[in-house]
C-alpha cells in the first residue's frame, strides 16, 4: 500500500480537508507500514518526480538498513519509473561497502538474484557443499568459481584452474592480438623445464588419443610415435609428408 497523504484543506476551517476519521485511518495505515503491520511502499505516486523517496543515514560500525524477509515473500520490492534508477548506492567514505550481501550460512541459497516474471536471469549463489561462486542464467550455469579458485566456463568436468567447454559449430576460444605491427602477441605459454613437463597438449574430445604435445624440454611429438619426446628442437612423428609426398629421413 502506498503512503496516504492527509488532505488538510487550503484554508483553516474551509471544510475541504479530510474528515477526522479518514485522517486517522490514513495515519494508522502509514504507521502500519513502518511497523510491519502492512506492506511498506516507497515511491510514486506519493512522491513528486525528482524527489527522494527514502534516505537512510547510518552511524559508524552500524547498519543503515536491515530488512528481514519471511518465507514465500520478498523482503524488499523497489519499483522505479524511467529514466531513474530503482536504487543508487554511493559510498560516503573510503573503505565503505556499496552493497554487502550475506547468504544464509550452511544453506543452499542465492545471495543475490535478478529475475523476470518468475525466471532467474542470473544469480550469485553459495551452495553449502562446495561454497562455489556461480552466475546462473535460468537453468544454465555459464560461470563457476570454486572455493579452490578454479574457474569453469560452460559445463566442463575436472579440477583444472581454467576449464572451458565449447558449443557446436563455434570456436571454443579466440585470442586476438593487437593490430599494431610488431606489437601483436597472441598466446604466451610458460610451462615446465623437463621432459616430464607438458607446455602444450592437444587431444581428441574424448581424451583417448594424443594429437600433439610439446614438452618442457622443448621436444614435440605428433600422435604417439615410438620413443616419445626426443628433446629440445626435435619433432617425433610416425610419418612426414610435404605436399602429399612422403619424406624419407635417412
């Protein structure tokens, strides 16, 4: 229910204002919103355009506003009119928090969720079992950051620091360097120093066949040739062709 303004008339005793009973009904309704007896509505049409609907000032080390919700209902609902923001938060001093959202400890819940017509558009959640940070879009979770600091994009498996799963008919990862000649660098991989280290490995999608691998000592293999890595500056493969013609190496 919106704020109800009492009509006090234009001039004293001009009989154009609200009767006493009507005025006190409005007073009870307004106080009921403040004390939680009835829902509190802040904003139009009670306030004119350009006005401030609500200002909350906090003192040091205390909360400016605490809202406790109940099961099955929204704790706070904010409606705005274009082109104004529904909520704007500014820090008053260095070190302050614009928004601090705490999810219920030990429960699977969303700390922050945005939705439309009953559908979750995206959410920041904290599942109790893994304490992951996730962004969800409907039933899809395109981004997950685990409590170990691993990042998954799409729906990959495994515990790699970064895992990306592609979709059909599209490139999984595209890296574009600078357009300035002599200053464009695509990908720089720094890994390992020995034959036991892998700098780059390419396998089939089922991870059952090694296609290409560069080792930490600088050797490379194609497929699974006999002998494997042969050391710095070498390439070991089962066959070598140039323009479709097999090359015989003495």
